């Protein structure tokens, strides 16, 4: 998995560099463009879900992250935006 992540990062960085050097696109614009391409690819891969399948799979021996996204902090405290009296 680490090799895949590094390979994807290398490919995106090379594409970004080619846009700046060969196509003479401003670096900021090239970076924003590749950001939107990467974000679109991530949405396609995940099916539009922000955090797909955090529960894990028992058959893989992965219990996942069952506490993330449940609306509690440390299993008892609510998130900071929902304290009584906070507006």
C-alpha cells in the first residue's frame, strides 16, 4: 500500500511538473487543477462517500474504526459544537 501511495504521488507530481515546465501553466493554477482531478478521482473510487466503510471486515481480521463519526468524543463527550449553551 505504501508503494502504491508513493507511486501515485510521484505520478501526480510528475504531471504537475510537466504542466508547469512544458505547457507553461502557472504553478498555482497547475496545482489547483491537479487537486481537482485528484479529488474527482477519489470521489469516483469511493462512490461519493467521505469515509467509506470505516467498520472494517471481520473476515480480514479488521475491526475498523467504529467510534469515528458517531457524534461522540471519547465515547461520552459530545463534539464541541453541541455543548449546551453554545451558539
